[in-house]
C-alpha cells in the first residue's frame, strides 16, 4: 500500500472514530475492526490526519466533514502459516 494513514499515531484502542461536530455528544469510538482470534495483529490505526497532513482535506476542519464524520479503522494482520509478501 505504501501510504501511512494514521499520521497522528493515536492508539486505536483509545481513539475516537466518529466526529459528531459541535452540536453532538462529542467524539465517540463507533467504528472498529474485530479480527479473528487466530490472526496475529501487526499494527492498527485510524485515518484521522492532522491539519498539517496533505490528506486533511478529506476529513476537513468543518462540520459536516467533506467525506464522512466516521474515520476509517484499519488492522494489519498476519495469517499464521502464510508467507509475507515481499515489499
């Protein structure tokens, strides 16, 4: 893939994934990935770029957000017994 989506490095286990804007209940963890217990977790993240990131235009400063008020959640997993692709 080559692109690092979570430039702010917010731990996925504690970070909000939904921005309700100024009139809602605040930011909540509403979106998640629930991988199978037999997969090995390599890394996790949330696409929530900082205001200095070139991709910030996708989430934007205002409400409603240009793309969505939800943020993409990702998990990089290793399947036991599978070989890793060469990079």
